[in-house]
């Protein structure tokens, strides 16, 4: 339902950005399955900032830390 004067809270869609299973390590250079997790997350965040923001909802789910 489109937003209109009669119902200003209605929306057509929402923008959800989700980051999941970051597996961040205590060591900033820590690897999981060969991937240095912190720079990988930083690259994902930069990608999202350029293409997906502003977001209506940001979800961080799954395994956030490895150790």
C-alpha cells in the first residue's frame, strides 16, 4: 500500500541490510577457513554503505565471534 495523506505510516517496502556469521576473531588478522574475517566484514560494510544505505533495518545475526 503506498503512503498517502490518509495513512502516512503505510509503506511500499523497507530496506533491510543483514550481516550474518561474521566469525570475528580476537586477533584482527585471525582467519577462518583461510579468510581474514575483520577486513572481510569491513569490505562488506563499505559495500553496503555505498549501495544499501540508508537502511530501515540493520540485522546482525549468526555467529558474530569465532573465539
